[in-house]
C-alpha cells in the first residue's frame, strides 16, 4: 500500500490507524509504504517486487495515483498486478468514475478485498524523449495554468481549482495549436485542450462521454472566447453543458499529437510534467483496477 500521509491536507495521516484497521478487518495482509516527498511513490512502485503481491494500492489523491501509475510502467517485472484506489486525497477525480469519493474510503477497501479487477485504459504521452503515463487527464493552455495556481492553494481542496480559474481568467490568452487526431488535422487558436480518460477533472464534469474502459480518449477543445463569455459559461463545466457551446469541440480518438507555436506546459492528473510538442495515445485495457 503506497500511502501519502500528506493527502487531503494531512487528513490521511490522521486516519491511517483506521485505514489499517479496515484492511485487517477484511483479512488483507499488506506492506505499508509511506511517501515522504514528490515522486517518492514512483520510486517505491518501480522498485517493488510484484511477485510478492496480489495488488498495489494507491492511497491518496490523483497525484498519488499518477505517481503509482508511472512507477507501475517503469517496473521491470513481467508480472502485472491490479491496482487498488483508496481515495483519501484532495482531488479524487479517477475515483469518481469508480463511484467513490473520499467520504467512502471504507467502501474502497471492501472493493479491494472483493478481488474483482477489471481492465481500464491508460494514457501515454511522449515529449522531448521522455515517456509518461496518466490515468485521468492531461491538459495544456488555460487548464495547465489553473493547475499551477491550484497547486499553491491545495489546502482549500477542490475550491483551489475554482479560485485558479478566476485568477487565470484575468490574464486569459489563447495559443496557436496544430492538432492531429487519428489523422484528422486541426489548426486552432485555443484557450485550452484537455484529453480525458475520465469524466471528471477535480469537481469539473469536463468530459461527460468519457469512459475509462472504452479504448478511447475524449478531447475537449475550447476555442477563442472573451473573458465575459468564459465567466458566463463557467458554471456549465459543473454539469457538462459546456460541451454544447459553439466555441467547444469534442472528439473521441486513440492518438493525438499537439504542436504549439510557443512551448506549452502539460498538466497530467493535476501535476505539471513535460512540454509540447507531445504525442498522446490511449493504451486500451493496459492495467487492471479493483472495481465493483
């Protein structure tokens, strides 16, 4: 169990005894591995002996799961084991697609104990000779700027992303992008592009049609609009109605390549990693996840 004690504004540290007791109650033996610094989970999972375990649990938020996924694909073991999601962090967007949230973490333990894994998709992105993985989303432009601001306000929970939106809206700008979607070419002046494996980004219902096991990634492109238009449209992102705006384009694809006139920072699963140009693809059914 990869456990981030800092998750959920250190709430994870407080509930650790209860979490351990819940695993014991379900008859689950586990090795506890606490993370101490950024990317520590990547190291621990990369170096783990998968032959010793029946599964690996990511206990934290989306950032913890992101690191576990990247360590998972860096692990040299030919044996692949299922991943359990214990949503005890600030952002638990992937867990929402499993019908879980941080208030129902005991239910997540029960799901892990039931041992009924299902295959789900993973996103892989390559840029400047580096390879990374994501299981939730990856975005660039406005959404990456919001992620950067929200990272400084994590103590505010999901509200940090909403504050980040309004803060970045003041300096709203577009980017000229060349986008290839399964061979289709788009040249756009965009506010943001987000590629989703899941429906949610934080508490934003960004990709209503996304499914974690359909072999596709959902692309949402927001083209140029004014600050006033963006402000008026913002509430729609909580319901998914934003996809019907004339400035929004949506696609479901397996492969995406994005080039920008000026390099753009990428935001995978609430983190910041890599810059354009970037190649992104869906790895269909690449991992098993304990899922009811």
